[in-house]
C-alpha cells in the first residue's frame, strides 16, 4: 500500500506527495496557534502528526494539511473556517479547542456539508440539541467526564460535597453533570459557587465557604492557569488533610501538573485519558510521543492522535469525499490509547472509558495512579435528532 504522507506542519500550507491512483484528502486544521490555548493547539497537532506517521501506511489515501490559527476568537475562527471551506476547498476539518469557537463555526460546517472532527471542545450542545451529521467529536463531552464521578464518589463513602467551577458554559455543564449523578446516588451538595472566569486570582473566600460548609470533600472543574492557581491555593489553605480535593481531570492535566508541584499530590480526578493507562496501544503511543517531545502526552495529545486515526479509518472504509467521510466517521471504532473507542451514531459523540486517577509522586516527577476504570456510557441524545448524510 502507498504510505499516506502528511504535509503542512505548523502554520504552513503543504503539498502532499501523491500518485494518480491515490485519493487525496485535503484536511483543514483549525487550531489555536497563538493566544491562551496555543499550548493545547500544539499538543493536538503533535498527536495528529504522530498518528499520521504511525497509521498512514494503512490506507491508499494521501493527506494534505492546511493549517489556520483560530486565535481562540470565534469571529476569527469563523473567517478561517470560511477560507478553508470556500477558498482551500478542504474535504474535512480537524481541530477546535474552544467551545465558543465550535459554536461559531457550527452552522457554516453544517450548511456547507464539510465534516468536522472535533479534537477538544466539549460543549454538550454540539452532540446534543445543536448536533450535526457533519460534526463528529473525538475528544469528550463536558457531561461525559464528570457524570461517572458522582456515583463513584458516593460509593467511596463521600456523602456531602462542596462544588466550585468558573462561571461559564463549560464550568456549569461539568458541575451540573456531577451534581446530578451525585445526588441521584444519594449524596448531598451542601454548597456551590461559580467564580468569575479568568478573573479570579484569590480563591480564599470560596475556600473559606467550603471549609465552613461541613462537606466531606470538594469537587471542582478548573483548567489551565486557573487549575494551577486553584490547586496551589487549596494546598496552602490547609484543606487537603480534612477535605480531600476531587474534580474533572483537567484540574491535574499532565500538560501542566508539574507547574502545580507537590500541591497536586493526592488530588483525585476523572478523565478519558491518562498516560499511565496499562495497554499495548497506550504504551506504543506514549513511546512515540516521548520520542518526539521527551515528555509524557496529555489528553489533548491523544485527542489529536485519535482524530487522525479516525480519519484514516474512514478512508480505509472507502470514504473519499465530504459526504462519504461524514458518514464513515460516524461508524469509526478502534482500540486506541484510551481503550475501546467508538462513535455513537445517534449523537456523533465519542464513547470511551473514564479513568479515575490520583496524582502521585514518581521517580521522574508527578505521575498518575489509576484507581478505577469506569465503563463507557453513551451520552443521552439531549435533543439531537439527525439522519445520515445523503451520498
């Protein structure tokens, strides 16, 4: 078989080496290469490139990549999506870190009939009420990574919880999903606060409320710089001994957990991927990623890796154009670094296990100890009603 070649790394437009008999797939990479989420865009792209190198030889298709910077700004991203669709005439797009950006490009993607593989943005509506047969998510949904923790924590004997998250859509969706499952299992949420997004520097007043609430534990969602600040302040406030900290796994992501330092030790979170998953598929991915970067991969890296793998699997099934790619992506399934990975055709959302893990000190720094593997669950349709794309 001819090896699929990836062209156009970084921000450059590349040319793929191809032959007359090969199907050339033009991929629009829509990621933040500047701004607050630039590190996430780079991580996703690195994972994508590794998968192309690893699995590209399994298909007769070749891939040309045209990359555009969303700058994490919805109006900018919409303009870049228009360019990719109308000027570059891409067959498929991959990327999208911000849920706001995904919301901005959703109608254009759906109206133009260009398949989009979401490699991060987790807003529930994208595979719920605002679903599209052209949008397939290979990352996570906000409810998916939080819902299982409610029942699991109650099983561990935690009866009362105080919750915290930034006050924007993702923060509320993640906490709402946890709260619903925790209370359904018999737990009680004794306090809940939403902090101003990207404006809260001092978490002290909120931590004082948590301490006074009588909760057995605190459950939170924070990510990036806010996660680093929160974890450090939680530790310095002296709460960990009497009120353990739990949350969505973005709180202690491998991408920045070392910046949290010893303050992260003992924190228990849940996520769809950690680099210490014990499987041959994950071992191969970790080895390839470390060879490229000299560090462990994060959840963002595996999302890019699996997005590329899904695209390759779709071409192996015979997909060569926008409509056939959209339909084939909905039927993708494989055993990857996260475990058994598939797409729910009712919503186009990924189906995957969720891992409960504790951040612990290891020989080379902080690492992840998997405490439990929670079974994969399909998200409820939440208003999604779609039919396959007509070829």
